[in-house]
């Protein structure tokens, strides 16, 4: 995935423009994560206390949760009907088990 794909996914899931979905539909969120990742790869440091790893974890968790929330919204809005509510509950339990 790249930054533009990230923004497109969020905008499509929430049917919003740039900056929509409470500010999550911005390519710059993904860019920030990429920049920090590149800094780690180049062994650059923001500070001497290893703060760059913490910043990267925070940025990547933010991106991951935004993608997860968008996919859940798409599934809820477009896939599930009254006929397959049981399958939805099983998938939600599976998702919960994965993230715990």
C-alpha cells in the first residue's frame, strides 16, 4: 500500500473528501509513517533515547487502526444483510481474537 491508496481507501469507506472521517482521510498520515520508517532504515535518530521507534510504532498503529476501521465500515455498510448476521458475529469474534 502507498499513501494515495491509503487515502483512497479511507475516503471511499467513509464517502468523504480529503481530510474527512475526522481527519483520517489524509495521505500525510501514511507519509509520516513512511518517513519514520525510512529514518529507521537509514539509522538516523530523532533523539538519543530511541524515541524514533516509539514514534514509528505510534504512526504505524494509527495507520493500521484507520485501515481496520475503514474495512469494518465497508463490510458493515455493503456486505452484511439480514440473512448473514450470524456470519458477521463469527467474523467479529475472530477479529477480536486476532487483536487480543
